[in-house]
């Protein structure tokens, strides 16, 4: 294993792939600089703000997905307990409470070491997984923040699945 920095030439900037994906899907986006793009996507529960950031020193494409739910300081401990319970169930990615803004965020990264290039399908899957994870647990976060439920009660309530139909 080499620990020496190696310059890898890339045929295309990884964020360019994400920008094409946003254009194809007609999503609203903003590309403030070469290494980052922010995309807005409508979900069933909320609007999601997804940032793809290229981290050249790690050769990683970081994905962060947030939604508009500001956690009041009095609920931080219970939200952190809920995040721990949720993260135990996730195979890919994790939730965080972004301390500077008190916002819940889902994060994951695509490791692209050795000059590997992300493709359309990988970026689309990363975005879809981030939104699906937020959608799946959105109600649990609402239960803790607005209904005053415990982390366990909120998770149990949100994961309740009905069978059949009326």
C-alpha cells in the first residue's frame, strides 16, 4: 500500500456527472463551484436539499441530504438517541445532527480511488438512496421534535407497516 500522493488524471470531473443527472431529471440545482452542486428534489414528505461534493484529497464524492426540520435545543438529546437507533439499521450511509444549524442530515460517500469515475447509475442510486432513507425516517424525526415522543416510540410509530387495505 502506497502512502505517497499520486496525481490521477480524470477524463471528467465527478460533479459534471451529477450535473448531467440533474439536467436530465429537470431538478433545480446550483453549482457554486467546480467541486460542489446542490440539488432540490421533492419527496413524499418534504423537499430535500442534496449536496454532492468532490473531495479530491480522499478521491470521494460526498452526498449530503437534508430536509427542513430545525431541531430545538431541548430535543437534541432525544434526536441523537433516535439517530443512533436508525443508524444501527442502515447498511449504507448514516444520519447526523448538524450541530451548527441543528439540521438532520443523511450522509454517504462514493469512494473513487485510483481514478475511478462515477457513472450516471451510481450517482442516481446514491441520490435515490439518500432521499429514500430520509423519507423512511422522516416521520420518526417529526414524532420526536414536534410530538415529544421518545426515540424508541418514534421509531416504532414510524416503522409501523399496515397490511392489506380498507
